[in-house]
C-alpha cells in the first residue's frame, strides 16, 4: 500500500526530530492536546453521542479521563525519573579496566495505535496508547475506528492544532481512515513500525499478532483483548451481605451496557442456600434494569449471538433477563448459572460475552471452586468478595486468584479503572498479548521504549539524563545507589 | 512428551512455594549456588576445558563472572526496590470514591533456559538467564547444551547442593539432557512454561519464536541471537591512530577465536589513504595471530562455511588470513573488504560469520556510509572510533549509530560486557527478539515478572513490599512521590 508507506515514512521522518525534543517540550505538547480537546468538548460529545449511542454524561466523563491521562503523562515525563537512568563510573585501576557505562530508556520509533470501539476518547485517537507513546518520544499513526470516525477526525483536529501551536513536526501524529483489515495489516507489517497498541476483540488482537509474526523483524504488539473478570463470592460474605452484593453487582454488570473490558462476566461461588438466595436477588436486580442501546450493530449482534451460544450449552440455565428491547440496538441484560462440573468440561463457557451478561458458576465444594480457578485463562482482573473471616479460612483461594490477573480487587467491583502509577490494566493471555505491561497508568509508556547503554561517552555527548551534573534533577542509580546527586 | 510434562508440572509445584519466599531467602540461595560452584572450580575447569577447547584462564574468568552475577542478583533483590512498588492511597471524598491501589512486580512462573554453546558457565546452567529468573522468584528448567553436557551436569550438582543446603523446593531448578530439537520444542510449547531465555544462533532463536507463536497462549521469548557489531572508524582518528587501532581491533576480532556475541564483524570507514593504511596494518596484525581451536565441530564448520559464502560474493576481497590451521577445529582468523555499493545490494554480507573474521566496508563518501548504517539490521552493539574533531564534524553519524543497537561504544572495543545496572545486552531484531529487555545486568530480571495491582487490600493481606510501614525499606512511589517513608 503506497499510501501507508508514505505515512510510515513521514512518521519516521517526524520521529527523528520529535524523539530528540526535551521532555518538557513534549509535556507541553500533551497538555496543549488536552486543552484543544477541552475547547471542542461540546462538538465532541455531540458527534460521539450520535456515533456511539453513549449518553452525554458518560462521554463527558470519558473526555475528562482522556485529558487527565494526557496531563498525567505530561507530569510523568516532566518529573523525568521514569527513563531509569543508571550510571556505573569507570575504574581504570581494575584489571581489566572498567569502562564508564550509562543507560537510559529511549523511544523505539513510530507506533501504530488502533482506536477502540468502546472508548471513543480514552482508548482512541488521543487516548492512553497515543498519549503514552507521545510521552515516550514516539510518533504515532492512529487507525481510526470506523464506528466513530467522525469523533476520531474531530479529536485529530485538536491534535493538529496542538502540533501547530507547539511547533511539533507536522507528522508527529497521523490519522488513517482507510477502512478494512488490509489497512491494519499494512500498518503492522510496515518495516518502519516499531510497536502496536490495540484494545478490542480476541479475534482482532490475534490477527495483529499474526501480522507482526509475519514481519521480517518482530515488533512488540500490545493488544488488550479478552477478559471475563471472575468474581469469587466467598461463603461468609454471601450469608451476610447478599442484598448489598446483588445490588452492586447488578449495577456493575449492566454499567454502560456491559461494554467494558473489566465487566464481571463470571461469578463464582460454592453452592449453598445463601448462594441461591444471592442469585435470586441478583436476578431480580437484573430484571429491573432498563435495556439501552449498544455502541453499534456489530457489537449488538455479537452480544446476542455469544449469549445464545452460552445459553445453549448443556447445563446452562438462564436465571432472569431484563425486559426485551423496545428499539433496535438495545441489549437485554441477563444472568445465567451453570455447575462447576459442566463449566470445567466446556471451554465455550469461558468465552467473553461482551455486554451486560454474567454467568454464575456454582461449585459443589471448595475443591471444585479451586479447580475452576485453575482452569481459567489469563484475566485483566479478578475480584474477591469476602469478609475477614472468609479470607482467614480461604487464603488459598485468594492466592490462586493472584496468579490469574493483572489486578486483584478486594470487596469492590472490577468496573472502574483508576489511571495512576499503581494501576495494572493488563494480564496473562488472552487478557493481553504481554502480561509484562499495562495499557493504563504511567508505566504504559514503557511499551514504546528500549534501554540504550552509552559506553565511554564524554559528558557533553551524553543525553541530559545521563550527564554528571544531573541537569534534569532526576532519580538515578549511580554505582548501585539511588540518588538525585550529581556524579562526582 | 510425558517426561517434559512431568518436569514442567514439578516446576509449577515448586514455583508455588519458591515464588512466595522472602527475597532475602532467595538471595541466600543464589549466593550458596555461587559458593558451591566455587567449591567445584577445579573439576569444572577440567571438564569444561575438555568439552569446549577453551583455555583454563578464560574458563576461570568465566566462573568468576558467573559467580559475580549470582551475587549481583542476590544484592539486587536484597536491596529490593527493583519490584517497582507504587502506591496510590484511597480518597473517599472524591466522586466517585478513589480506591486504594498498590502495584508491584511478581514472578510470572516457570522459565525455560537454554544453555549457550559459547559460554559454558556465564550463559548456561547457572548463568545469567537462570540467575535472573531465580532472583525474580521463578523456577527454572535448564535445557543443557549438548556440546558441554558434562560441565552442565557438574554445575547442576552445585545447584542441587545449594537447593538442599538452603531448603529450597526440590524442583526449583531442573536439568534436561534429552537431546534433539523436539525436547526444546516441547519445553517451549508446554502450557506451564511462562518464559524462555536463549543465547545462540539466529536460526535457533527463530525456531523458539515459532514454537512460542504456535502456543495457545503466547509467552515471552528472550533470544539473543545475531549481531555483527558494526564499528565506524571516523576519518580523523584513522589518520592519527591507525597503528593503535589496528592492534586493538585485531585483538578484539580474534579474542576467544571470535566466539563472542559482541565480536566486531563489520568495520565501516570512508575510503582514503589513511583507511587503506589502517586496513593494511590491521591485515598484518591478523596475519600474525595464531589459530586456536573453536568450541566444537559444528561451530567450526559453520565458521568455514559462512566465511566462504561472504568471500564468494561479488566484490569481496580477502585481505589477509592467519596461518592455516595445524590441527582439527582450529580457526584461521581473516579480514576482508568490500565497497559500500556492493554491500548495499547484497544482504548476504550482513550475515553473521561467528568466529575471528571481520569484513571492512569501504564507503566512497559520507553519504554512502550513512546509507550503509541505515541499511543495517538491529545490533547488540555499535562502536564509534572517533576523535573529538570527528564527533564535532559527524554528529549525524553518531546519531544514526544510536538508533541501531542496545549499546553504543565510544573509542573502545565491543568485546567485553560489564555485568551491572547500566549494561544493555540487547537490541532490535535480529540482535534479540525483544529490544525492550537486556540479558545481562540487573534489569535482566525484568524479563520474568509481571506487574500486579492489589486494589482495596487490607495491610496484612498485602505483600510486604506494599505494606504501609514499608518493612523492606525499599524505594517506592507513594502518591506520585519517590520515597522510602511509610505510608501514613
């Protein structure tokens, strides 16, 4: 594809300049992008509302999050210690003589970002992948999601304004609207692409992995794909808090019509009267929820189809659903149950139903519950709903949960992802393609950099982060000691 | 393979215990492995000498390095800040309420390590991959290299002694000697394997990548494979220091019969009288070197074959060789030259000749030199031999070099790799499979861990690294401030 080739060559040319800019200049640029988005808030909410069926309140919150992310990354690189500067000074007296070696993280090159259908702002054109890559010093090529290309175009206009205002290279960020899988493939396969960010379906993520594996030189693909976010309801809490739990989980399951990566799609409990009571209360709550429109017809059709698949499996029982939809694209929230034995022998029941649906797996005893946990694939989150007495009795269950996911939640719902230094939005496959990274929070920038060691360099030739005087005032490891002091 | 299945299940069972041990206990174990290797030094040098043809002095140095690595990782995890603890405390007043989130790095699971033929100690059974994985809290399955299986077995005996002495789980490290590619494939493909470490050929590394890509759940493969370590001789230094440069580079090219990943296989210069003079001096030095035995017949045959391939390419001229070998397995050091135009159009000339051979690419002008640099694939190292005047005139060349490799060396030879916090032994493909990591130095441990976020946990349920009182006294990011202070 000649057009993609031109775009990637432009990205590479821009990278040569952009990657050399001081972090403070990149920080200013990120903040200007946020300001330009803020200046267009009204239009953006209108366009995105029409394209995604998401309510204005949610879209406004998402714009807040997007702008906060941009500002968070600006603060992160302005502080500067994230480059992991490490310095070992020379020792001429050692035999053989010890050279001076200094290491820091440097941007890898142009990054390709795929817009996500379910987050038109926070995981799309100027979302977390773009913000983290720009913070790291990489240029970005955004493949707009076709379900909200108007929104994407308007956000890109905000970015272009910021590029002009801050004097960034013209092609620091580029916007690709050419539809079709061939475009995505050409972007991932292009020799100048050095990394890929994606949030979407398992099928989509696996396709990108395959394109990357077909390259002459493999590159990192960070795809956040598929998670059913198992929630374990421990016995004691079920007998004490069934009503509260039912209310909070019905709300979490149906929040945003379940269109979140962290939607609780799997509920686990040991069978008991208390468990049956909880399921009854939960089903009643689900029944009361009001169907709302999903993002687009593809997601809606997939919700109906995957839920039908789950419900048609042996032993799966539908508990209750909300009212049937009154309009096109509306989803009917639902909850079903199945026994552990049937769950264990049927991999279909582990497949994500993207939408307001949850499957309760009822285990005859603790052994069965542990078997189910051991069978589960990698997840973004897993949650323990448990009293102190539960946790004392069942430490082994919590330990098993810890091996399963990137985020382990105690007594809360998995929906709602903080954007900060301690967040992990990642997890073992198929939650993501690489459990060593997160796509949310400051360390998301690590996906787009590589460490470089400078050996025997004179001070003036070194990047500022590695110079003796520590002009950036960052925390460094100097001869194995963490310090902000200059090298003397 | 039933046997591999048993081994991986044992590794997983050991991981459950080993991964939970305090870092101080793991540190003590690593130091005990070093002590047990030290106690066997004499036998190890004898066995390895017979198996690898490496001289005793080199083997003794390599044992020193191996033991220093083990002790370095022990110190690294005892200090403890490497787990990247990050804490964001709750804020109930925020709308919506902000939960307490705390993140740290946790070991991923069993790791498979392939012994390297060229480093029977430092990159084999108790080498850098094993030491870094054990430090990280992972259990290890070592696939012994068939070229030095006796050495490997003896090192494994030392590890077993340390396991017993320190009361580690029996299968914390296991040793696989079943020969053949099928064994390696079964180890990489096994569902319980969570990471792979390898140092070897491009062909071998690519095969491991392929096995990993064929898994249901992809896992990280860190393979250090192929690098020709381009050295750029800048014009001014060639006219001033030709004699010294020729001596030091002949020594580096032939060190250990060129059997190092960082061997300078490609020399770049702009054509001139000074360049011709330097090449003449270098060829004379190469001619004087004495052939020595290579590691094994496979490496020797490959050296002869790949050098012949390079020498048979259009425009390649053999400058000089050392004396022809007097004994089987001896390698003849050699140096050749080719013009940039021919190099640019012939990808064969970028292939690694593993052994004491170097190809000088003579460029008609600076433009050609920059074209050659832009054409080169990813490298472990690249070196600039340059005076201050050179660097002032040719900053653009140094900038190009910086994009090429994991380590950029100024006025030294690339052979010799420091093992410390600032080393990068890594680089873009095909130098390694993932430029974001290093296989040498403290941060090599990062390859085997994943971040985990604990949300809403009470203090007693948290890992020590994340508790309010900071009982380990490590550096943490608490509400965006780097501190060793407790959370109040």
